[in-house]
C-alpha cells in the first residue's frame, strides 16, 4: 500500500502489526516473526490502545479480556474503516471464555473480533489470515476515501449551485418520474415537497416561450437532441425570471431512457445585459463625442458623435491616441496637469482646443474620468461637447457688450417682467449725458428724465408702443440731474426670444438739442425766404403776365417763359416747405390700410389729370405701419409718372403684393426713364449735387417720407418703356 491513514496519522509502506499478547513467550515469537517478514512492521503498545496506531492487532484471550473496552472503543472510532482484530485462542479455551466472572456472549466476540484461530498455528496460515484482514482494511480505506471524495464533490456542487443559481434535474422517460435538486425548487418558488412533471414545468414558462421549451424537450425525448435555451419563467409567486435551461438525453441500448439537465437563474445577467444595451444605445445615440482609452492613452472605442465632431472614422481613431486631435494651441503644462489629475483617480473637466481631421480647430468642453475596478484604473472615458459656436457667441457678446459700454450714445436696457419695467443696465454715455450716477437709476423706470415741459402726448405714444410691444422713435424734451433741459432723440425697441416673447427693451438716447436749435433756425429762415420769394415771384409773375398780354412775338414768348419759371420756382418752394416741415416735425407712425388710401389717390390725381389712366391692384385688409405722410409720397410718384409722359395718354399702375412677411407697393409708369442722377437719390449714401432740379427735389421728398416710415425704395426699368418704383415695408 502506498499510503493509509488511521486517525489522520501517516505511516510508511509496511503494514503495522500490534502483537497484544499476555504470554511473554508468545509475544516474543510473534514479534520476531513480524520483524522477519518484509511486508510487516511490529508496533509497540504505547500508554494506551487509543494512542497506538496500527493496521491489525493480534491478541490472545488474556489481552482480549484485559483490553476489551479500549479495543471496542478503538474499533468504533475507526468506523467505517475496518480495524481488524485477530484472536489467537488456545484449544483449552475454544468453547468458552470467562470475562468478569461470567460467560462471554457470542455477540461480544463477533462485534469485536474479526478472525479467530486456534493455537498452535503455522506461520503460513498466520500470514494468509493477516493478508486477508489487511485486504479487508484496504478495501474499507478505499471505500472511505471514495465516500469522502463524493461528499466533497457533492458539497462543491451544492455550493456552486448556490453561487451560480443552478439547479439540476433528471426525467426518467420510462417511469415518467422527475428528480429535482433544491435549487430547482428555489428558482420556481416551489415548496420542496411539490411534485413537478415536465408539462407542469413548461406551463410555468412565459406564454410566448412555452412552445420553444416544449419543442426543445420533445426533441430531446424523441430525437435524442440536446438543447440549451434562455427563456422567461413565471414563478409560483408570479415573478418573472430569466433562466437558462439545458437538457442532455441519456441512452441505453440506443434508446433515450432519461433526460438530465440544469436550470440556472440568469435574471441578474439579463438585467446587466439590458442595462449594458441601454448604455451602449445611449452612448451611440449621444450628441456628445465619447471615446475610451486604455491607461496608456490608446483609443479603444469611439461613438458616432466622435466621428461627426472630429472627422476621424472609428477605424481611424481606434489604436491611435488623442494626440491626433492636438491643435498645438493649448498652454504649456496643460497636458501634464491633465495626466496627473486622471492618473490620480480624479475627474478632469476643462475646455480644450482640438483640431479636426480637415485641420479646422474647434473648442470642446471635455470631461475625462477614470474607469476603476477594485481601485485599479483600467481605462479612461472622455466626453466632449462642441462649444465652438457658444465660444464665438461669447466673443461676439463680449465685443457687443464692450461696444455698447463704449458707445457714444446713451444705451439703456429694461426688464418688462419686473414691476414698472425698471432699468437693469445703462452705459457710460447715458450717465454722462444725463448726469445721473448708475446706482441711482438702476431699478428705476426711465421716466425720471421727464419734467415740467415734457410733452405728455409724446410720453403717451411711448407708453402705447411699449404696451403694443413695438419699436418707436421719438424726440422728447428731458431733464438732466442738475435740472437743465435737453432734447433726447429716443429709440426704443423690444428684444424677443425665438418664440417672439419680449425679454427686454433696449433704448438708444442721443442729445439732439443743438440739432433741434438748428432746425428751429432753419424753419425761421425758410419761413422768411419763402415769404419774400413768394411775394417777389408774384410781382415778377404779374408783370410777366401784363407784358404777355400786351405784346406778341419774341417778347410775349419770353414773358411766357418767365411765367413758367415763376410757377416752377413757387412749386419748388412749396416742396422745400414740406421737406423742411418734415425735418422739423416728429415722425408719427400709424397703421395704414392701403386700399382706401390708394383709391383716394386715384380720385385726387384723376381730377387734375383727366387724360391719365390709373389702375390699382390691392388685396383687401393689407396694412403697413408708416407715417401719416405716406399718401403724399405716393401722390408725388404717381404725378411724376404722369407729368413726364409725353405720349398724351399717360398710364400709371399701382400694385400691392405681400411675400415673406414684406409688403411691396409698385408704381409703374410708361414715360421716359428717370435720369440716373435722380435715381441715385435713393442710394443709401447719396449726396446732394447742384444738378438736381425741382423733380429731383420731389424724389427727395419721397425718400424722406419712406425712410421715416421704415421702408426702402428701388427704381427699375418698365417694359417696354417707363419706370417701376418699388416701395418695401418689412413688417
């Protein structure tokens, strides 16, 4: 034997024999024989039977009587391993053994003694009897080892089942009986004494999965097919679980006799897979660029948004490092601090300027976080949001804010969501113009600039415009902090969001006191000049009429020319008066319905020019917001087209259309082309030159009225001849 155990003691390859004989002579002879045998080794009795390790004990009647309790205890402790005892019995003691003054019962001998031989005995017989007993012991040791291995395997299996949530089952095809482990009952939420047939088990699967498991089990029984499927199970408690169930057919003589299988609760795994799918879908669908690197910085994953943001495909990026995005524009030490941060396990969140594949730069808000397992960093995940447009807007806003702050005109911003629409911002020019410190005006309504001579009607127009959430331009007499008056050219406009909701009102304020004084002077001079010019021209015209009536020929013609020139000068003076009045007065915008205005124009002009044909095409209800002098500008254009038409039958058409939120008024005539020098009047930077004659002054009047109404004017050629003057209001 290679190795045996007795109470966990290790021994060598020789069998240990304990010669427990009361007769010293017999003990000596047996010990000598044992020592001379190559397979045996004698063992001396130690302090007790319990402390002595041996494989076989040879004893006589005296030793048996003396050590019976200890021998029985030793044999019982070794069970189920056989510890054989060989009793040497003298012929004189063969019928009865007296123990403790009584008879030794037969069962005592049979329970304790494994072999009884009668003395004397031959050495050969003693050897084969010992060999038989040792074989019996060896068989028991082997069996015990197998039992222990089996117990260990069963224990391992039970623990593995508990850990992996795996239950085992067997179905006997011939008897229609099933054997289930405890874990199977646990997975089904069944009591342990519940009998479960295959069909009953199938009925506890999800209705949509029952046909799958039923077909798989049928294939195992009838076609010897193994199966391995993942399905949904409805437990006895009504809970849904995901299980992986396997079945292996077992055959005897070519016939399937049983199915052995397992069922494993994989609900947690399925949930993790579902969460992982959701995370993967979210990452792939994210608008943010996401990429993952290993601890060396090599890119191992990039989502579609990364491809869109950087221009690098996933295949191009994987295996590279983020250095492919390096723009070279980050400050020195940026990346050193970056790596120091993330390698320490902390999250990095900063802006970075990167470069796309096409070499364009972009600014990103980047967050990089370590991915750790049990404290060890395994990878890094980076999330980038493209903030290039936001940064550009911020830069524009900074420039605009600086421009507003440093603008030479007063600028204010108010908040209509707060009570009384108070000021929330004023620039330096406003402070300088009004004399009010910024801290005194913020939080106040701008009416503190009004005073005794402020026109209440103009204030009401401002209030009405704000109530209507529309812009307004007006000139108003205001007062500085020190009480001095100044004329304020005020422009107020609503600031709206994408939904059209008013967020703020912005006001532009300019001191035009000096200009107002100049206009008043101009008005005075205009009044004096027109009065003198009109009186003098009336005298000249009267004299010319007298000469024309009393003469003929060349003198009469010259007098007629003087009369025409006088009329032209008086007409020019009248237009100059209107222009001067417009320049001096405040422009007041109003909602004007075009169709009745155009109909009134036709009636007025046709009464003066009966030979002319005027056509109007205007949908009902079309309105524009313009000054009340819009009708004067339209009459000027219509009459201009009639007066300069030498055909004798002038035609003018007025057409109103709307497109893309704009209203267009087109006045088309059939007369000669308006000279280029006069067309240039409508150019934005047109300059006055001495070549402009009195018809050009009329076009200046048109431009002034349309501009003050917020419109624009263009002139194009008509077909086959004539002009098309187009007025556009973007409202």
